[in-house]
C-alpha cells in the first residue's frame, strides 16, 4: 500500500486555504475522501483524483496561485501513477 501521507497533507492544506476558490476546495475534499477510501486499489484512486482535477484544473477563472497549487497536487499524484 502506498503511503499517501505527504499527499494528504497537501490536500489538507489546500482544503483550508481561503485563497483557493470554494469549488476547488470542495473538490480537494473529495480527493481526500478518495485517497482515504479502503475499498479501492491505489491506481484507481490516483486516476479518479486526476480525473476530478481535470474538471477544475483548466478553468480560466482560476488565479495563478490556485493553478500552481493544483499542478503541485497533480505532480504529487503522478508520482504514484508511475
């Protein structure tokens, strides 16, 4: 089983960051739930998280700070997807 500790820390920080739009923070909370789920395999969890990020990651209304946080999260997720 992969150790998602660092990934969960990033997700926790993002979900509490008031500079990140509310809809993104809510999606990040969904990512946390996916990662903590006990009934799915790790690769499925990672792919589900990446799909969820695709839904909000390309929006033009997202500021550069939020976009940087999102790409940091994507990078960390992709480390597990190798």
